[in-house]
C-alpha cells in the first residue's frame, strides 16, 4: 500500500517556526509510533517567493498540491516592511490570496474550528463556567460573502462605487447544515463514550444531547437569511434527536461573551463564521491554541488543508516565542482526517493537553518558547 | 420661538416599558428644569398595529414623522406567539423593517454607539482594565451591506441562488470617516476639559491624544476594503493630531475581548458596526445600558432617531424588569442633540451614573425593576 503523503507549506512569519515543531512531532510519531506518513515541503506560498518571482506561488501550484493527501499550512500574510509612505509592500489582499485559492480550488467547503478552553490557558472571561466551553464552529467555506465578485466603479474618484456580491446556493447551504447536524450527533456519541453528557432544550420543551445553532443576519440580509432559515427547518426534521437554535450574528457575538458554554455546534456563513471563530478562539485560550481545518468531505481526490486559526503574526516572528499549540492540534486533526486515529490521539490527546497545561501553568498563561513546547511534547510522545 | 417637538414611538416588547420611564424623566425635566420640549406618541410601528392593519405602520408614516425634530424609539421586533409549526407569526425581517426604513428615509447616516463600563454594571471580562473601556463606535448607517439589493432565484428549489449586494460609495465612506475624526478630536477636547488624558501611538511613533480605528475585511472583501483604506489614508492627512489604526473585523472582535480599553473611536461599516456594537455593549455592562442614535448631521430638516441598542426582548416583556438605563442614556443623547445640553447633563450626568451604580450595587449587577430605577432617577432630578 502507498503511504500517505502530505504537502507542507510553512508560509510566512511565525508559520515556519510552528511548522518546525509539528514536523518534529511527526518525526517522533514516525519513529516511535510507526506513523506511515511522508511529507514534502514547499517554499511557497510565501512572501519570499513573491519577492523572487513576483507572485505568491507558481502558476501550477494547485496542480502540484492536488497530488497530495493533505496540505499542512503554517501561516500566510507577511506584509513585509513599510515603504516611505508607510504603506506595506505586500498588502494582505495579495499575500493571503493563496489561502482562499486553495479553499476554493479544492472545494474545501467545510471549515471546522473547535473551541475548548485549554486548562491553564489565558482566560478572558470572569465567569468560571468558561472552563466548560466546548463548541465546534462550522464555517461555510466555499461561497457566500467570499465569492470575490464585485469591483470598483470610477475608482479613486468622488463618484466611486464599490460593490461586493454575496452569493449563496441552496445546495451549499444544505450540505453545510447537514454536516453540522452530523457533527452534533458524532459529538454527542463521543461524549457518551467518555462518560460525559450535556443537555439542550428544544423549542417544544424536549431535551436533547446535542444542539445545532445556525447563524444568519436575516433581519437585514434577508434573502440568504430566509433561505438558511428554511433549509435549517427542513433538515432539522431529519434530526429530531438534535436541538436546534437560530441566532442573529450580532446577538451570537454577545452570547459568545455572555455564555459561550451554552453552545455546541454552530453553523455560520463564510464571513460570519470568520468573525465568530476568532471570537471563539480568544474566549477559549487565544489564537495560540486554536486549530482549524478546511475540509472537502465529498471528493477524496481533493486534498483538505490544515492551518491554525492564527495568522503570520509578523510582530513576534523570528523571536521563537510563537505558541505552536494551535499548529500541533491542527496537525493532529490532519492525522485523524487521514485515518491515523491512534497517532492523532497520541499527539493531541491527554498528553498534549497535559504538557501544554503544565507549561502554561508554569509560565502564567503567557508566552513561552516555541521550541521548548515542541520538545516537551516530543518527550512525552517518546515516553 | 417654537418649542422642540419629538415623536415618541414606544414599539413592542419592553419598548413601552422603558419609554415610560424616559417620559417620566422628561416630565420632571420640563417641570423642574424648564425643558422646552413637547412630544407626541405613536402607536406604530408595532406588532399590535400590524395585527390590526396588516402592516407595521401607516403608508405615510415617514411623512408624518418628518415634521418632528427627533424620534425617540423604544424597541421593535415582537415576533408574537408561535403558530402550530413553531413558526413566529411575524418574522423579524418584517417587524424590524421600519427601523431600517427610518434610517434610510431620513438619511440617518451615522449610528453612534458609545461604550463605557458603567460602574457597578455586570463585568464579563476578568481583566480589571475593563473599567477603563471608553470607546465610541461609529457605524456607517446608510449603505454597505444593508442596501437590501438582491433576491432569491429559483426560490425553494434545489437550484436556488440567493444573492445580496453590498454597495459602498466613496462619498458615504469619506463622510463617515471624516465624522469619525471629528468625534475623536471632540472627545480629546472633552477629556482635557475633564482633566483626563489618554495617549495613542501613531505608526511613525508620535503620541496623540485620540485615535480612530477603521474596520474592514479587506483581505477577503477587497473592493470596498481597499476603497475604505485609501479614503482613510487620505483623510487622516487632515488630522495629524489623531492617531490612526486599521483592523480587520475578525481581529477587531478578538481585540475587543482582549483589550477593549485600547480603543477610542472605531469606524465600521453597517454590518460590521452592528456586530462590533453588540460586542462593545455587552463588554461595557450589557444591552440594558447601551445607548444608540441614528443621526443625520447634514440635513436639519430630517429628524434623527434615538433608540437603545437593545431589542424588544420578548422573553422579559411585561414583567417590569427591563433595565431602562439604555433608554435614559439614549434620551439624554437626544436632548443633547436638540441643543438642550444642560438637561441632557442633568439626566445622564453624574446623577444617573450614580443612581444606576448604587442600584446595581444593591442588586448585584442583575435585574432590577424598571419603574424603580425610573423613579430613583426622577427623585434625583427633582432634588
Ligand atoms: C486571511 C483571511 C482571508 C482568512 C479568512 O477570512 O478566511 C482568515 O481570517 C481566516 O480566518 O482563515
Ligand atoms: C434590528 C436590526 C435590523 C438592527 C440592525 O442590524 O441594524 C439592530 O441589530 C441594530 O443594531 O440596530
């Protein structure tokens, strides 16, 4: 049997630093745990490649990546130094484009971002129930606000009109909502296996073990809001065991702060999901620990892409202080996705949680050394 | 001289309850402080009116309201009871439409939502610096994501496509950004008068007494993001005394949780402003205390509209427990707008802060009686 082969694209800023620790762990997993995985590193997409070639990645980049079983990405978006007029040389709309191109090119229509408060991680909320945060935000990743349609009429003049089209299809809406319900069921089953339970109320007063909350802004963005509402109502009939809930995006942000522990699975559009996942990440320990993946669950020939939620963080790049935890969780999710469940668990199971928690406790929830954390995790993986 | 005349539209849910307390205070201000103000109450827009007439308000509602100097609105959006299939009789996209119609009809292009942590109010953040939160979110209120353009093609079928157009004009962009800079200066001056100072750093290392942060999602919604960026850079040249800052909306949500005290004036688009103001409201004491206003600063013939940030809260309506504080701050902002500065200060100055703070302390930052708070404020106004 052919071994699994992933493409690693470290990217910019802290990307290569946290990827180095992920690779260190993969090596241990290969040597000590028999992980059957190969990888190939790519110098693109990156700022450096852009400087040399005038583009963030080669023209046939997607074709090259298509041959791999998955893509592990560090972070993109190093703006480079500022020029004389305080403008960055490479605006993020250019340097980050490959991210969106990959998601689109490989039809990675699910973006999964789980949020659980890591023990010992920095806690922003006063309420102690924050330790119970355990939600999965599922972001529609293929359309919506991110279709890149629109433009600038009479650009730069006083009469300029800039437009941006949001396009939502019923098919993509139904598949992401259905995916949300499936994940809710799966999470409930996992909880049962772990001897944990949660309970959620349905509108008609029944109690369920899981919940899906769908997000829209249907009182202002009515067209797709109504379509989402109808699709959600229809599909929920197939899942009478899952409680349902609808929140407007503004109220959802508020409730994420007031009672994030009340959410289970949250399904949101591309932009609203982007906003909610940043919020969920910071509420559950910060960007340094928030994993993310862009999945194509329908076409096995298309690679899925795994990247931490955080960006390239140019302000701390090169100092060796970026937290690799998000990257390690992301890597574990990739192994899980590739069917290497035991190795995924070894990497991101109790061991990683404990290692990180111990380290966080020691350093007061603040910055630690990237390498130190990676080495500590490796030590535990070897033991 | 003609006295000032405002239209009061209590609306639905808790709207009439909190409006009653505002009116009680206005009466005291009229009797004891010589406030020259008349008001007329309207039974619309409301759910009840809709039930009787099949529409939320009369066809000539905007013409009727146009004759007033301002509009004081309670809250809209009572969905009414659910029908047999658990659907609300009046979806919020219909019951809330008058709100958007007023904003548009009277070209209330500024939505101002200040956020300061009310002493004694519920604090969600652990960090004690939350008590220093003092920001003004200025939301573009006339276009952008809220233009209501788009529709549903092949509605209800598997091939449905729902679109929503975002339209941004250079003129509206410049006027809201310039408004932001003007407010930043004004706030800095007020702080100096009050013997307070704040300091913000510019990109080139200078220190300023105020800051404007502009929000976009230019790395994904590039067209208007770029236009905003360019307009912001251009206009900032006219205000070298104000520090500038750009944040992506997702990062801004994160920073609102991590360090909301670092913001001064924030300028955001219609939808992004909607999201950020809910977040700012909850971080600074909750919806019960967050005022809001929809201003037309350019056309004196068009009434501005003053409404608390909160909605009709059907879950607590009729119980007399809605917090009228947001409504009272909103009313004070209206008086200030109408040139009744002393009365505005009497209502929302130290007195109100103290009354509310004392009450909050007594009740542990939780729900109190609507009437009780209103009466306490009146008592202080009479004294
Ligand atoms: C970099 C940017 C285009 C991207 C997004 O908005 O999707 C990022 O914020 C994310 O959340 O992955
Ligand atoms: C009711 C709704 C349409 C409105 C908005 O989105 O503007 C509300 O959320 C607000 O913030 O005033």
